[in-house]
C-alpha cells in the first residue's frame, strides 16, 4: 500500500473522525478523562498462520511430509522463501480448505492443523497491514500494547458466519475476541472501541452481530470500519475466482497456480455480477460458478453465502464507516 494512503488512513482515524469519536480515541491531559481500549482487526492475509502436520496427513509429494510430527511451523509468514526452499507445492496444498457438505462447514485438509499466533497484540501484523501506522499513532498518544491497545488477527481463509451458521474456527475466535474485550473493559472500567480495516471490518462487524445485544451495550463503545468494501469492487473478486489471486503472486507462484488454493477458501466465494459475455444477476451465481468450471463451489455458495446476501441486521452499537474515493 502506498505511503500517501497509509498516511491518509492514519489521518482519517486520528484527525478526521467525528468530534465525539475523536474524543474516545485521544487521551486527554485531564486525568479524569476515560480512556477507551482499542482493538485493531487487520485485513485479509495480514495475520500469520502456523501449521502442524499429524499422521493423518497424506500427500503424493514426499517432501511435503518433511514437517510431519515436528510440531508447529510458520505456514503463512515468510512466504518469500517458499520458492527458495522448494516448498511452494506443499504450501499450496497445506493452505487449502475442504468444504464438508454433511455439516455445511469448511475445514483444513486432513492431517493439517492450523492456528493464528500473536492474538491480542497489534504487533503480530505490523508489517502486513496499514493499521500498523494507526498503532504507531495511537502509541504516540499514550496507548500501550497489551494495556489499552490490542490486536485480533484471524484465519483469513474462513469467512465470518451469520448467527446460527456453523463455524468451528470462528466460534473459537469469537470466544477469544470476547474474552479480550471483556478483560480490557474490566481493567479500565470503560467500553472498548473496535477498529476493522478492509476484510477485518467485516470480521469486526460479524463479531458484534454474533454477540448478544446486552453484551454489546455493556462492552462496545464504538465500531469503526475503515474501507470495509473491496477497494477494486466485485470485478477484482471475479478475476481472482476465474484466473487466481494476482495480488498474491509475490510469494513466487503464478495466479493460475494459486487459483485452486484460493477457490478452496471460504473467503474466495463472493457474490459477483458481470455483464459480458452474459449478464449474471445476483440470482445467477450458480450458473456463473459452473461456467468458470467451479462446480464444487456451488453448494457452499448457496448454503453459506446466499444467506449472508439477505442478512442486513444492524450492529446496534455506535458505528463509523470510512471509505476513500479515487486513487
């Protein structure tokens, strides 16, 4: 992300917010002013992932079993070294998700266990997300990591569920998130501000909407969504689905090579509309998935994504949404 945009993001959060919200974020020299803890939720791909291979992991490529039984290792972090260590094929396989229609839920490949490290700290994603500039700005204003400033990285391969939808991963994440908010609020005797950037905005929103209303009123002061929509619109998602995620090619693989992995992610299936060579309306997504050869994506789309298209429940907490226009 360009430096001007990072600076703009910081200014939007720290200077251009509505006066009332700005008062929440800016500690005052008046010691009687309440300081509200802040939790930052990063965008897609910004949280690290660690993996552990069990005996149930079977692969046709022997070298991919090299880490079996050796404990946790970094799967999504130093991705620039994948090609150098001839681990690209293994990475693509071990990152994939599998949709289980019997329980209407996604899971890891058999024998692959994953976890997100550094939960609770905003420094766990400082080099991968523009929120690190926001963190630095807040720290200059007196916020401290682990005291009044926190981070909530998540497994970005999964999409946050609607209330009532099964999701083992998000059930665990929301439980940790809830405990983090409660601990921060209790320590400072004040409500907490949630700041979500990009896809993290959707995650923060669904966290709030999945929480009991009484809990929201007790613990959430404000929900701030920074650029929560896709910056390049739905066309970019269509290109990712059809040709692969070109914005991830820096890891050393082509977009086409990354496409099977991307299509396996729950976050890779998004409602799309195109106009050529055929118009696919919001009611024609099954036809679109079939047309691009992604028949396996039809059932999870209809069972997990379509309900989200019709879910418009308000978070019922004070909310500010910030979006930019132009380049």
